[in-house]
C-alpha cells in the first residue's frame, strides 16, 4: 500500500492538467482584447449586494460573493459562499446573454483557470459579459482541503490500513463543510443561483474537460435558461470515460506514431517508436531506476518505473505535446533517463487533487466517473496505459471506501437530451475525450455539431478556433457555422535527434 497521494493516480493528474490547459492557452482570434466598460458604470450586483470593482487577468472586473445553502434540502441551514467574478463586455450595449466559463478537474477554480478568457476570446468579450464562478469546494467557494496523508510505506498492511482509516476519519471531521453536498448536480444548482442573482434570463456555457461535464449537468437541470453550449474536450455523461481511458490513450498514441511515420524528420530519427516504447517499458518493469530527483511529498528520491513512463506519455498526449513522445520513448529505450526524470519530477510538483474533498464526492459516486476494474481491463486490453489505470483504480477504490455515501440524482447516469444548440470540440489525439466519446451526440443533442481535429485535449484556444467559437456564440446555432479553417490548425511539431 503506497502513500495516499497516489490514490489519484496518473489519470487524475491528467484530468486536471487537461482542463487547465484550456484556460491558459493563447488563442489567435482576430483583434486584441478590447477595453471594457468599467464595472462601476454597469451597476453590477449579486441580488441585493453590489459587486466590488476588481481586476481579472489584468482587466477591470466586478467581484462578489453569493451565499447558498450547503444542503439544498435544508435552505435554512448552513450556507457557504460562492466566489463570483464578472468581466463586463467591452461594448456599451452588451448582449443580454453572458458566457459562463466552467473550469475542469474536477477541482479547478474558474476565477483562476479562466481569468484570461477575454484575451483568448476577444470577440466574445466584445459583446458579452464573461462570468466566472468557483465551483463549491474550490478556490474561493469554501474550498475543502484534506491535510497531507500519512506516509505508510514500509508498514505492515494492517497497520497501514488502520493509520489511513484514522487519518480519513479525522480529515473528514476537520473539513469546513459536509463533503456529501459537493457534487456536480448541486454545483449546477449553484450556477443557476448565480444566474438569477446577476439578473440574466439566458446564458451560454463554455466547459473544458470536466467543465464540459458540469455544463451537461446544468443543461439537464436548467435547459430553459441555456441559449448555447460549447463542450471543449468533453465526453457525453452516459459514456464511461474512466473505463475507456486506457483504450482511448492507446488509440491516440497509435495516431501519433502514424503521424511520426508520415513526417520525414521524425521517421528518420525514430523509425519505430512503438518498438522503442515496448523496449523501454520492459526495461523499466524489470529494472526500476533511482534518480537524483526528489519527491517533494515524501522527500525520497524518485524511482522511475514502467508506470512512470506510461504516465508521462499519457500526460504529453493530454497537454498537446505529443511531438515529444517519439524522442522520449527512444532515449528511454536507450537508457537515457534524464528526460523522463525531469517530466516525473515536474509532475510530482503539481498540486495534489486528492487533497480536494469535492474531487472525491464527484469521482467516487457520479455515473460518468464509473470505474469498474473488470471493464477497464477488458476495454483496455493491450494498451500501454492499462497497468496505470488498473493501479489508479485500486487506489481510487481505497479512497472511495473511506468516504461517506454521497447522494446523486436518479437520472445521473442517463444521457442528457436537449434541443439547445451545442458545439462539441474533440481531438483525435485526445487520450481521454476523443470523438468516439461523443458518437451519440447527433441523437442526444440533435442541434449539435462535432468539430473533429488533429488536436489534443481541449483546443478551443488554438489557431482560428476562438473565432469559430465566437461565431457560434454570436448566432447561437451550429447551422451555417463556418469551420473551414479547422483543417489548418497547427499540430505539435516532432522533436527529432537533430532538433
């Protein structure tokens, strides 16, 4: 049994990395971000409370806090604050329907990961307010953080288990909230409370990665108040993303290797990256490598294993750096471990999603995050990433066993069916949310359009896509949407031996 940090597994790190990549990417939409109307000229308020002037991403904004019931079945009980930021439209006559940008994760804070939305989507910012709400349990919305987990390495299994149970009990009791009420469905209720408090009748939604999941929850619960939705790097909520991830990651990697073979420089430097990967995985499986890098959590030296390599390959796929993969697997196969050690060390310095209580409420109990180990094994048979997924699932099961039962809606595992206009962006190089995960969109969302591109996880910020997204938001329909520029989107260049 390892340290509890590993409960999230590489899959969780990838989910978080994937969503934050959307918010921090730089689009090349036409024009520059316009100068907005100062918030104090708009009399922005959250219900009866005036919002205060502030800045977001360097732009004038309005900040406020909305109190909502923690347990929505007990409206007179304890309340929690929702951190809300409105970046007013640049136009003096903004459209009545703003865009709510939803963070990924689960665990991202929209006020942080989407602070630069006006720069990424200047055309949207010109005519529409941009609204950012930290999901309950994240950022400034009553963030629920577990204390660091105990290091139980080297202990007998029974003693380690007792320590983990004792830690979990104390950690749950010490949270500043009831973890049972930090779910996607309740977060959607929060978003609607914010909509009402700000005085909007209709809103548009943009969700990347897990944000696309939350957008579907809101659409299911409040369809009458949704004008248009963008799902960037998302999966339909009735598709078991976790159970399919090993298979999807292998499919994306196969496409990268095909692209490498089609690229003269990559093919010359790395004639058979699939063979290099198999060789490197076999070697690290038999002979793990102790490095000089230090795990900041345990203070111990990082040991590279076959799971380390598989995890970093998956991460490069997620973050749009697939052009680095042929070189990484080649040098690792040749026993040059420095590049892999650098990636592994950087990964260990990332925030630990397992410390967020809301992550466990969502990942352990919501239908879209189902993680049956047998199904993972069957679907992912032959995938380089399967051992990582199985290992992560064992750890996730352990963590979930320590959680109180979290209630979910009766329709939690059912498809979201809606006539609202929906634009879906899915990349063929995405190892988590590829086009196959939205294959039923035409049936479930009849007024939808799936844009498929040779891109990674979330690409609404890449190349011409901010203009395509803005055009969709402007018209509110996929009918007649010009997507001819999609074929010209840049793909990650391959690193070669001469590069």
